[in-house]
C-alpha cells in the first residue's frame, strides 16, 4: 500500500484502512515516502491518500514523479486510489 506522508492524517482513512487490512487475504507493506518506493512487477497497488487542508499532498506528488521518471517501474499493474481530506470536497 502506498500512503503518502501527511502532517495531519485523517481518522476516517485510518478506520477504512483498519477494516481493509484486518481481512485475512490482505497482506502488504506500507510506503509513506518516495524514497521507500521500489519497482513493482505486475499485481495490484492500493493508494491511500490523505490531503492537507490545501487539497494537496506534496509527498504524493514526489511519489508520482518518481514512478513516472523511473523506467524500472513496471506499468503493468492495477491501482486503486482512496482519497480523504479536510477540504469541502471531502466533508
């Protein structure tokens, strides 16, 4: 799971992730910094994204840049993105 670092993570996301990770068929490691990313060959990736009050997450931007610029990241995987934030769009 990729959950970019956020100064103020959201409780709702913690609840969602707790329920998801409690499932017996789910096992994963959590990456919070772009430096932690390593190439993934195929498979599935779960992105859990907490947005700051500005509606941005700068670590998410750094992670996307690294994935896009590093040719060793296989593009043959499926990703799911869950987003939560403090902005009006995410009440």
